[in-house]
């Protein structure tokens, strides 16, 4: 997994994730403040939320009991800590290290300690109980109510690509399809824990017609705010089934399809020498110029301005 997280410049993505933690720890030492947790919302929707969570606790800070209000899956990006809680098999304690997943059930009490080192940074995915239960049921989980039977998943090969994708997005500070990633992470975590039965891979009846309807909606309004949950509702499918069905039928995820539709429109607008690149970015649905430039370069291998020069 580590090689997937490293980039070409600036010491790699792992270093970029760790540098924010290091700065927070330095500020704590300067201020003489106790350890604390700060969070920044990266994405949220109906039933889910993704946060960048930085903790500056150290061996000087005494752990305290907390409670998971939602189902939680947290990717550890930097640092380490001890996670104590009650698993199905009894009281448990795990060392959380980069690349591992912290697992928590809604209503479960827990403690996080830093007896052996200061600070950590995690990418925290939280799911409302009803939403999570519907996701894992669609993924084929046994039982009426899902439950994590362990406190941690170690850095497994099966999770490497998904974890690397999420951490790279955190390190680069770019817009990511957090809703898609949250759905995939929940389903894959449950599957790896062995709670899946049967083959749910077959496309539902009328899949081609449903996806065609959504594709036409996207093509008419590629610049609109098109959330996965809203598209799934329009297709008459759950988010999990919609994501899998759309990718099976089109060959790409909904986010990839929307992004490329926006980039095609932007490329065509760049043919107008009077149009400002900033105006094109906003007109095509990008929230800021930095994200537009990054996405355009990744797709066309040149910057928007360099692309415009090739059209002259």
C-alpha cells in the first residue's frame, strides 16, 4: 500500500498527510495547550459524512471515554494510537497504524490513547445507522443489523487501492468523490469481514434503461450539483446498487462520467479566445480554479491555457 501513496514530488503523499499533524503538534508545544481533536468536513450528504480529523494528544494526556454516535470507519493516515473498546468477543485493544481501519458500531463506547507517541491524523467516514444498514444489506450482509465484530482491519492488500485513493485526495487537497468512496469503503469492509452471502453482482432488471435515463440527465446538466444519492433515487435504486450498475453499464463511475462531461464542455469553451479560464471553470461546475486546473491537466495532459494554444 505504501508505494501507492507516494507521489513524485514534495516527499510523497504520506509526508504531506503527516506534515499537517506535525504542524498541529508544534503549535500545541508552543501554546502549552492540552491535546485536542480538530476536524474539517470534506464531504457530507443524507446519512454520511467524511472528515479530516487531527488529534494532538500525547502521553501527557489521559484518555477519556467516548461513544460512537454513528457507524464509523476511519482510515489512519499518520501517527498511531491505541484504540480500546468492546468487540463482540469481549473487551479489546488494538494499535492503530497508518493504512489500518478503525471500526466502530453506533452506540459503542471507546477510548483512544497515545501512551507511546503524540498525535494522529485520520480520514473519518461516519454513517447514520439506517443508511449504513441499507448499504451493507445491499452488499449482501447477513443478519438484520450489521455489527463490526472486531475493532480494526489491518492494512490489507484488498483495501490498498481504495485507501490509497482516499489518502491521496486528502494529501493533495483536491475535490474527491467522497460519497462514492464512502459507499465502496462500507461495502468492502463488510465483505472482508466475511459477512456477505450470495452473488449480488447481477444487474437488476431494466438496468440499461435506468442508466440511460441518468446519463441523459447528466449530459443535459453536467454543471449541476449531482450527488450520488439524488441520481440513485432518480434511477429507483439504492446508492450501492446504482454505483455498481452505472459502472457496469458505462464502464466508469458516476463521478468519473460527470467529471469528463464537464471537462469536455470546458475544452470546447476554451476554443473561444475571449472566454476567461476562471469563468469557464465556474460555468462547467468546478468549485474553484485550482481543482479545475488539476482535473484538466490529469485528463488532457496539459494545462487549460496550453490546450487553448493548441487550438489557435
